[in-house]
């Protein structure tokens, strides 16, 4: 188990380093540079001044030197300065990270709830029509563009009915509503996979045994099937971390919420290299962290995993 | 069965969307005017801006959102009257220049203090001018491009500053009125760029003082009770009427009108042309600024691009679309077709609208002459290369994209293909240093004249300079005679727009605001909201 853990952590660190390096290369390949972008947009600045500023920030150094010094800074815990705001990258991200975390965590919670409700209704409803209708929700959810849904919700409930604020004002509604909107596309793949794996589990012999012992359909479903079929859905849940971050870019713009998504958008637009690098690192760390966590939860859901991992095999069902 | 239900759901969602698109309010009512009567003191005004302020250093104010904020926190030496295009006293109670535009003397108004209590005296002004004029390597702060030729400032006595230039710069006095020439306290000046970028560390002498912020979301300013030195143009010669101003970021363009109609902001900048009527019908104010301190919106022709390096191509495209129809079709009554690179009403503006009239026949003849001939598909080509040009523009203007979709149609009739990448910021960033993009769209402050925009060989707009035009800029800077300056400015415009056609001029810059009927607010010639004289009726 310890060896399994160490290998997984080492893999995770390698993924983070790779993500960082690939981002650095991609940013280097862009024809423009952050200084030109920063200075040229709104003032008329001479080439001399641009050259001077590039040397202040080290952007006139060869790429490999920039890479090395950035990486060294990073290992020392210094993410560098955002050239746009003058804050340290850690400060700029730290200022807003809590907002995105709250939004994403709540959205994830809602997404899981949506998925469980969909799976439950699809399996337990006495009305075949309702069950079929609910089964069709996940494809619809993944087809609805998040920005459109957000705009419609705001136009109807904020502009027309004035029930919710357009800006984050600390109220419960100003957090819950964007989270619900973000949860819609996130819930789709979870629900879809969950539906399929419940369908598979319902056909397994143990369900027939439990039913034969006299258990009701709903008891069997709630007590046994929902849990044992959760594995694949959990894997998908881990993969949605990326969608959550991507979705937060849209949601934070539409709902005027400060957050990591908005900072990312701004940093990409202004080619603020240190900030983009910092955010990629954060995203990569979150992504591998959550997936690592899920790998560790797996054995709790399904004891077969431990048995397999003890034999040195990589333990995943899906 | 299931498809029908899903279909019904989609239809229902779409219906909600359409419903949402048609905002409520009594149809057909008139555009409401600002409230009449005497100004009311007190209250808070909520202003919706389109992006957060990420760099509050004085020179960051080349960006509208920064200028809107700093305009009420910092004062400047002079103020440019948008109607008369003359400078009026502000922190400088008087100002003069010598006959060669190399020496300038400012008399500083008595009794002005920064909000931290330090005096805004001659020494503070000189320190500000030195940082603006020379920049500072160790503070990572660049020199203000409008201060070209700056040598030094000397404190003559407590209320007199004398400024010396190495080369003539008769635009310098106007540059001191520029949004990017705000005066900060000596304490703020001592900070480097990173410190001065942070609005919470900016100490000015303006009518409002920074109070608090939610990073990247909103900034609250509070009134300074002892403010008594507004510029001479201001209708309010004392402290602000408003107790506080909250500037909120409203990035999503389609929500800006709704934010006003639902009372969640008092004023919203960046209203789309399609929302203007909705707002007016619902009894809200639609305020279009009359901009005199910026160029008209233009797309700079890249002089180093293979398609646009030929002046005949540039001249053909300049007269190859109908500006009046563009404004009627895509924009609104708030917009005026450009008649030059400078907007109507700007200092030295010369009206070239006759020469800019839509003339597809002459445009076609010019393209033929340049060797770009029509092929069987009705497209122009030369040596087998099609005449295809790309446009880059940032997402700062809400109307560039639809405007160029319209222009592309009319150019297509000439056989020219346009790739419209307006609003694609990443493309814009790449285009700044890349000649393969034929046009870059923008509009820029002209406090320092047109020279700072086009005179550098490496300027990101045209990517090359023209020697004879640079001579004109130098002559303008060396002249201290207003009539002669106007003549030189007229000649520059003639050259930039027609003879060398290095800027495709579009429409005069304007910012369109939606505002509650209870708000009384005016804007500077640089489009900044004047919060000091603004008030909200009870």
C-alpha cells in the first residue's frame, strides 16, 4: 500500500512538472511578448522603452535561462510577479482562490446531487415515462452552453424578477445560483456513467439474491446498488475537475464574480506569463491531487481494489 | 414520446431566452433626461465598468477603466475643456511656455494637500514631472510618451515650477491635462511599479479617496470633505456631492443594460447599440460621450504587410466602404462617422468627409492600377496571390466586430477578402508584432498630438514611420503659434488619412452609458465620468 502511494505521488509530481514545462513552451512559441502586449495596447510606446522593460523583467534572456530561473524561484516558493498588477502571483491568485473554491465545491456537490436524483428517479420511478424523461436529462445538460444558461437565469431572475443579485453581494443566492448553473454541465457525465453502471449492477447476481431474500427494489437500490455502482461515477467526478475550472471562467464572467477563472482569462489575454504559469500549476496540482484522492477512496468503496493493488496491479475498475 | 418531451423542454428554454432578450418596460416612452433642479448632496453612486483595474499607476490610465477610477482620485496640473479645446487651470493656477516650446512655467495653486496631509507644492509637482518625464529604471516605470524631449523640472519657489525640454514640445502643456499625467503624493512616488499598481497605495489630491476593494470585483471611493481645488471647468467648485462611489466590474456586455434597468447599478459603461433603444424606452438615460481627447476609431494599415504596403491599396480600402451606412446599419445615433483621424471638435480637427465619401468605382480603379486585378471568381489577385487581409482588434470595443462584418461585405464587392478577427485578444496580441496581419484596430489618447502614435519606426500600429510625416510632427512641436499648429495638424491629418492613407478611419470614439433617470453625471473629453460634480436625485 505504501509503495502504491509513493508511486502515485511520484507520478503526480511528474504530471505537474510536465504541465508546467509544456505551458512554458507554449507561451514561448507565441510571437508577441508580455511587455509589448502590456505597453502597446493603450499608449504609444517606443521600441527602446519596450526593450528596456523587457530587460527589467528578464524577457530578453534566452528561453532556457528564463525557464531555469522561473523553476528555481518556484522551488523556492516564489511564483514571481504578475507584470500586469505588480502583485506577487501567489497574492493575486490567493486573493480570489477562495471564491472559486466555494463556487466549485458547491457546484460539485450539486452535480453529485443531480446525478443521484437522476439515477434514483430513473430506476425507482413507477412511471416509465418519467424515468425515460429523466434518463434523457444528462445529454441535454451537457448540450446547454453554460454562458447561455447563466445569462438566461440572470435576465429572468435578476433583471426581470429581481429575485437574485447580479453581483456577488455576500448573500446565499449569489453563491448558490452560479453554483447551480455550473453544476448542470458537470453533472451530465457523472449522471450518464452512473446510470450505466447502476444498470450493469442491477443485472448482477447479488441483486437477484438480495431481492430473493425479500428485499424491496428501493431498499436493494439504496442499500447496495447505489454504493457498489458508484466507482465509475467517482472516476468521472475526478475528471470533471478540469471542467469545473473551465466552467468557472465562464460562470465568473457572467456572474461578475472575482475568481481564478477570471484571473486566468485576464492573464491569458494580457499574456501575463507568471500568472498563467502559476494557475496552470495550481490546476495541475488540483487535478492530480483530486484524482489521487479518488484512487485512495476506491478501496473503501470496493474491497476488490485493495486485493488487486496488493498484488501490485494498478487498481481501477473503470 | 421521449423526444417530444425533450423537444418541449428545449423549446421552453428557448422561449425563456427570447423573453429574456426583450427587456420589460413601457414601450414607446421618451428618452428620459437627467433630473432637473439643484444638485442634491449625499448618497452613493454605483458605476458599472467593463473590466477590473489591475494597474493603478498613473500611466495605466491609458486604459479607460483605470482612467475612470484615477480621474476622481488624482488631480492634474491642467484640464482640457472639451468644448473650447483650451487648457483651463487646475492644480496649476497659471502656466506658460517660452517662444521655442522648451521652457514651461507652472504656478501651483496654494493650499492644496494630498489626502495623507502632505502638501501638493512645487516640490511635489517637480517630483511627479520628473518621474513622468524621465521614468525610473529601478522603479520599473517608463517615461510618459507624451513628455518626449523632457529634461528636468526645477523648483523656483514654493509655488513655482519651471520645466526644461531638450527638444521643443509645444504639446507638453496639453500632455499635463492627459489622463496619464495624474499627480500622486511623494509617498506614492517613492514606490516602484509594483507598489504604484495597487490602488490601495495610491494617495492623491482628488475629490475622492480610496476606501476599500474586493479584488477584481469592486472598489469603493469616499468623498474628501476638504476638497476645494477642482478644475475651473467644474460646475461644482467644492467637495463632491456624493458621499461615495462604488465601481463594480460588469464584464458581460449583454447584462449591462439589465443591470441599469433593475437598479443594480446607477450608471453602466459599454452599452451595446442594440440595447440603447431598450433603455430609452424604459425611461432610462442613454448618455453618449462626446470624445475629443482620443483619435477616431481606426484600423492602422501595416505598412510592412505585402497587401497594404502599396498606398493605392490603402487609398482604395479607405474609400471602399460607406461610413454613413455603417453607422446607420450597425451602430446607432450615438455614433458619428469619422471625418479624419481626429474626432469632430478636437484641437486642429480638419473635415475630410468629402474625400472619404464611398466611391467604389475609384476604389476599383486604384486596385486595378496597383496590379490587383479581378479573377473569374470576382476576387482580386496579383501574380496568383489573392488580396486577403486580416484585421485584429482587442475586445475593448463592443462594436468593432459587427462594424467590420459590414465593411467586409462592401470590400467583398470590390473583390477584397477580409478576415475579421476583432475581439480575439490572443490574435490581437500576436498581431502587435506580426506583419502578416494587415490591420490593427484601436483608438488612442492624443494629449501629446498624433506624433507619439505614428512617429516611431517600431510603433505597433503601422510598424513603420514616414519621414515626411515625422517632419510635420517635429514642426508642430516646435511651433508655439496656435494658427500655425492647426495648419500643421491639418496637413498631418491629410497625410495620415488620404495621401499616405496609413489609418483606415471608422467612427468618432464614443462611450455609451446607460444611467438611471435620477443620476446627473457628465463626462470629460476623455470619456471619464466626472464623479466630483455628479449627484443623485432623491
